C-alpha cells in the first residue's frame, strides 16, 4: 500500500506505525478461517490508551463516550479501569446499568431528549445532565428536579476531521440566560461543556473554547452563581493517515490554556473521550470482490471490497476519516477508487483522495483497515441489501 510509495510490497509502508509485525502475523493467522468482513478489537490497546490519557490528564475525570464503541467487553473493561460513562439515550443507559455501572458514574450528555427519557434517567439515579436550550432546561427541572446541569457552548468544529458543529450548543449570551433560568428552577448550574469536533487536529481550538468558558464563569459569578466544572468533551486523536500531535502534547497545551485562564483556581475537569480510546484498538479485515477499469484508458482502477459505508465505514462520508489501509500484495502501485459492495451508488469510500494499491490486486485479496475500533460496528446497517451488521471478534 499506500502513503507515497511507488512500489508496494509487504510491510513497505510504515505499517509498524499502526501495528507491530508480530501482531500483524497473529491477525493474519486469525483471519484465515473467518469470513470477511469483520472487526477485530484488541482490548489491551484500549487499556493502554486509557492509562496514557489518565497519566497525561491527571486532573480530569474520564467519561467514556459510549457511542464510539458500545461493545460489552469494552464497557466492562473501562468499568474495571474506573471510568465514568457519557450516555446519550435510554438504550445506552440500560446497557451500562445492566453491566453494573452505578448511576453516580453516568452523565446524560445528549442535549436532545424527551421528557419521559429525562424522567427515566432520574428514576434510575442519574443526576448529571447536559443542556443547551430553554425548553430542555425546563424539561430537566420538571423531570429531574435538583439535578446538576452543565451547559453546552456552541463551537465551530474547524480543524476537525469529523466536526460536530451547529447541531449542539448555544452562544454565550444564551448560555448565561440558561444558567440563570436553571437556578430559578432550582437546578444546580454546575458547569460548562463543549466539543471542539471529533479527531480535532488543531489543539488551538480548545484555547478559544476555554476562553469562552472563562468569560461565562466570570459573568455567572457576577450574577451570583459559581460554576464548578468544565467538560472539555472529546476530540482527542486516534492514528489515521493524517498525522496529529501526540496525546501528551494535547494534554500539555490544554493544561496550559486552563492555567492561563484560571490560574490556581482551575475548576473540576471532565473529558469525554471516545475515538481516542477505542479507534486504535480495531482492525477491519475485508476482501476484494472485484476490480475494473471503466474504459480502455481510464486513469483509475476501481476496487470493490466487501465492506462499505453501510457495513460500518460511514465515516468515509465526505472522505472525512482516512483510514490507514494495508495490502500485502506486491507490484506497481496505482491510484484506486475504493467502493463498497452494496447497490447504492453513494457507497464509495474514497474517490477524490486516491489510495494506492498494487495493480495486481484482485478477487480474494485481503485489505486491512487500521484504526477502526470506533464509530464502525455500531454504525453498520441492520440488513441493507441483506448484508448482516459488521461482525466483531476480540483479539487475543
Ligand atoms: C461523541 C461525543 C464524544 C466523543 O467524542 P470523540 O471525538 O469520539 O472523543 C464526546 N462527547 C459528546 C457529547 C459526544 O457526543
């Protein structure tokens, strides 16, 4: 494969940046007798990422964003590690409660919620809620009286490979009114949150968001309300094709932004990592179904593989997330267009961005998609074109 290599042969691209040779051999061995496509998740990687995050951001409480990889094994592991959980729906809530996580370790981080769902969370003992609108504050006050609420600030998502902008959050002036309303309705205005966009490659985005928090903390203080917490959201990096700084650089810079703004009086800090914990732990193994050139002199070869957008790779939408893709085949590398197996013409993974694969690639050859442990399996469709949801196995 790939990454500016003219000739591809086994291990010719820096595959070892993503996986050790020894582990790759094991993955290959495991893959021999299993029908593709499937996802292989290595819990040890998640464990390592969690420890690394804790080490570099010791002041932060970790609330794992369950949606990024809701596998039971993952949740149980993080439970053991002492993580808290950010859940977004009653279904995720039921799952984490069933797995023995106590409600004091759970936040309801979705700003879009039905009254009856708020009431259900409250009934189950959850007392920490995100909000960003007047209607939602009123619904929380009525259905979860006295709870702690944190207010989500609107961010732009600039610099993120998977932006989460526009839909969530409100502008600072609106947030200030919500804080005052929450107090009036006898909720506890507890803190602020934001999400700078997932796979945020520009650390500076936290700087702006933290400054906005500082301003709101001060303005709230002038209204006689002392906020206590900042939730820095997700956005921390996983290893895709495009490089990012190391996690420790993120941690160091973010700590510096907090210190510059708050001095010795840094509030309680929460983070909600999803991708940065789970993504590196996954490898999707897929097989080439067929290849074609659309005309005699067509510049690009189409490579159709047995997983596509509907099989779990929806983050290729807009070619946003660029997974490291590896082939063991040798031979001259050509630009390819990679497409999935379904009868929907939007099921093209990469067309503008040209991956390189050996021209000799053909039916039955395996491709390995690294960094696929987050936002893949849970995104896969239930039966589009009859394809079953993505199978997943634990790497041992
Ligand atoms: C999805 C989500 C996260 C996780 O973001 P990552 O970039 O995957 O770490 C965190 N917080 C909220 C509110 C989310 O919706």
